[in-house]
């Protein structure tokens, strides 16, 4: 069954570079490592996929959430955890990864957190030696992903009662991935998204 990728702990403060974005929000992405960060990650997903969008009736959790190899990521806007995404390896021999459960709280969707979360997931997979990443994108978000370098792969399909487009992206080199991960963990302004 395909997973979905969808828009939807205090962070260390870094200097904000101002941009054309109205309020110049500082965006930080990083892996959820502590129990409280993991709880934030799951809370954001629940709020978006269950409470707000009713994609899932009771919970969006699945067997991937129990696996140690699944990487949970948080996106912060001005130090507040407002976004989440998870990723995991699908085919280790081929270096194929999956990204899914991308969620940004509705009040923060104009802060520019979605693109950095996607870039962080892509860079993290590359840093782990991945070569490609796949995702199942809701139709309304396909153009957003195309702007980030993703391409359509095959025909659209139905997942959780919604039309999704399978998409993929070739991952950067391991060193490029590590550099992007570091940059996003240090913090960027909206202009850098």
C-alpha cells in the first residue's frame, strides 16, 4: 500500500537572513530525536491528517512508525514545531527511499516550512547513501513538488480515498546531501526555502 506525502522541542536560535517574505520566518529542520520531539512529530501529523483533513479516521500511525530505521523529521518556524515528514529506505540495494506523511499545521502554511521539509528529507536520504526517493503526492500538491525537482511516475492512484500521483526524484550526492542537512539544521530564512 502506498504511503502519502502531503502538505499539511525548541530549536537552537540562529541568525535570520531577511528576505522578501513578509515576516522573514526562520525555518529549521531536523530529525526528531527525543521523546518530546517524537511526540511533536506525531501530534502534528495527527492534527493535520486526522483532525483537520480527516484522511484517517482515528490515527495515521502504521507499522513504519514502529521501525527504528524510519526517520521522523520536524520543521520549526521561529522555534515552534509546525511541520513533520518521515522517510525510510524501501530497497537498500537500489538506494530507493520513500518520503511520506508531510504535514504542516494550517496556521503556518504561509511560513515556508513545506519546501525545506521536503528538501531535508531528500538530503537526509542522500546522506544515508540513497539514490532515488519516491512519494505519493495528492493531486493538489503535484505542481509544488515539480517545482522542487520531482517528476511524475506512472498513473495517479487512489490512497485513503484521495487521488495521489506517484512521483520520484534523483537524490544529490552524499556530500551535497550532508551539506543541505547541515544548512537546514542551522536555519534558513523564507528566501532560502
